[in-house]
C-alpha cells in the first residue's frame, strides 16, 4: 500500500512541474509580446530613420541637443549638426534621432 502511495505522490509532483513549465512559458510569451516585440519594432524604426537621414532634417541627439543636419559622411557614419548659427557639432549617426517636436508642430499646422 505504501508503494502505491509513493507512486501516486510522484505522479502528482510530476504534474505540478509540468504545469509550472507551462506557466513559465506563458509568462515568457506574454513578456515577449508586450515588452520585447514593441521595443524591437521601435529600434527598427529608429534605424530606418537614421539610414534615411538627409541634409536639412531637424534632429535631436542622444544627449538631447536639437539641431539641423548639415553634412552626412557615410564612410565614417558621422553627422554634422548645426545647433546654432555657425555652430556645428559632429555626432555619430547612431546617436541621431527624429526631432518629434518639429514633426508634431508640422502635423498640427497641416490640420
């Protein structure tokens, strides 16, 4: 009788570990769907913007400096940005992002 009880308890524990595994997979899937996937999509949009940069585009750097693109060197991935009249800085292309304030203002004027 005790052998039967032992086997029954082992079967119950095995089922518990299986449900735990299913729960962990479900948690990971939810995290991926709500956190990782949107971040990947946003990174893809940023890379697309950085690759389509043109002179005259209003941008903001990773450090929070607003300016306008004056020159792009594709060989070295360096962008020259004019932050004030006659003042230009050189920034790595990976640290240049879209200036949302100017696009929001433009969108508001078109309505």
